[in-house]
């Protein structure tokens, strides 16, 4: 009986295993991943170099007193715009007016003494002919006349100096610009001549300088573009300046280089610590939107003229150690790799590329179907279902 039961159990187990084996089927192959593809975009680009820069005032005035005195009144508010000639500080004018009056009094005395000396000289000279006066007396009055004339000149100089001091008591702006904070206010004593304090500063705002440091190697490249090998780097900068080379810049936090400037200056020596030459351009700032000291990014064209370039989205470029490459699909919709050299990055996120390796016969980079998304799902030498643009799908 036990043997019969065991035999039945074995038969049932074999039957179940047979059923399971008959119901199992082989798994279908995985579907090819999908990814959007597009041809490289052709554009005309001018090669440029990008620098970190800063804004400077084109003119700066440190306002100081030229005479010693007490500040009588301040005629501006901190931070306001001022014009050349505007009155800024006024010193107490009374001491300077008194000095001017005293100088005028000395002038009157000098004129009277000179007039007396001229009369005495004339009288003595006429008496010599009759023998009533000696030649020595004439010589004495000749000398006195000369002294009185010199005293008159000195008195006139004292008047001019007193007038200058009275004029300097009115401290005015020498440039147009934005004025800073008044360091001294009414009632303070200011000195002049070595110990004169800084009263305030004025910075010019129109035009504004855009300063940046240019790498020496970049200038060498520019010399090659211009065909100026062997010339000094200063001459290259001078050529850029004389050509009024335009450039663009972006303020801190901006992505687009939408502000315009013109190159105006290049230094005459290289900084040995950084290997750079300082240069700057000027930009229109009539509305005062640019402030000195602000950080900017500067783009200066160095290619001379526009050249054709192929561009792909920056996100389509992958990195492998020291190489950059893109993924493409061939005619069989198989993923392939193409190494590329990178060029300019445009404001809209497109990167210029060039093939880094020799291409196959008849292969053209502009005909590549470049993967622009789902790059992590694509596998080299495996099929992929490309999602081409609608225009490309409808083309015959």
C-alpha cells in the first residue's frame, strides 16, 4: 500500500512539472530606447575671448581745500549728481576778504610812494643843470624810484593772491559726476598744504570704463590672426584700440552679453605676477545704470571676421577623461560615438564643434543625427529608436 501511494505521488509531481514546462514561453527582446535627434546647426560665428572685468569711473576727483579755513556751508546732498563748476563747500569768506582789503591798502601806499619818488627824481634831475643838486642825489632818487616800483608790483601780487584765496574759499566741482559722502560738515576747520583732509570724492559716470586683464598668449594669437608676427604686444593692443574694436559685456547675474563698449586703452607692460596686460574700453552711461566697482564679464572679438560653424546643444556633449564626444545614430539606427573638439559657447546654450578624428569616406558632420536627450539610456553599438524633428520626418 505504501508503495502504491508513493508511486501515485511521483506521477502527480511529474504531471505538474510537465504542465509548468508546457506553459512557459521565451521572454520577448527588450524594446530599443527612444531619444530625440537633430542635425548640427550651421551658423556664422566670430571668435571671441571672454574675461572677468570690472567697471571704473572714467574720471575721479578728490575734493580738497586749497586754503585754511572753517567750513561755512555744504551745498550738496550725499550721492547727488553734480556738474562741473557747481559749488560744493563754502569756507568762511571774512578772513580772506580782510586780507584782500589789506592788500589793496598796501597797493594804495605803494602807488603813493612811487608817485612821490617820481616827482622827487624829476625835481632833483632839473636842479642838477643849475648846480643846485648833485649827481649823487639824482642816483639816490633813481634807486628809490626803482624800489617804489617794485613795492607796487609786490602789492599787486598780494592782491592777486588774496583774490585767489577768496576764490578758493568757494570749493567747486571740477568734473561732472556723482558725488560721495561729505567727510566734513559745517564748523569744521580744514587745512591746506600737506595736511589737507579729503572733503569728498566725485566719480564720473558717463562714459564708464570697462576694465579687464588680457592674457599674453591671447595677444600672440591675435597677432597671428592679424599677420603681425614679430610685432610687440603693445602694438597689437594699439591696433585693436585704433580700430575702435567693439566688445560686449554682461553685468553680474546676467547671462546675455547685451551691453556694448569700445576698446580705448591697452597698457604698455605685462604684469609679471599674472602674465596679463590691463586694458579697458568705454561704454555709454547717460542713464547712470552702471556703477563703478561692479563686476562684469567681457567678450572681445579676436577672429577678425565671421566663420561658418556647426553647433549642437551643450547638453548633447559628453566627456570621457580628456576627450569630448557626441552620440549619433547611423543609417541602421545604431548608436555610434564621434569625438569632437569644442569651440564657442553661445548665449542660447549652443556649442560649436569640429570632428576630432578622421571621418569615413563620404561622412559629413552636418549630416550627423546627434542625440540631444535620453543620453543615459543609449548604449554604444546598440539600436535606438530616433525621434527626428517633424520637418525631417516629412521630407522625402
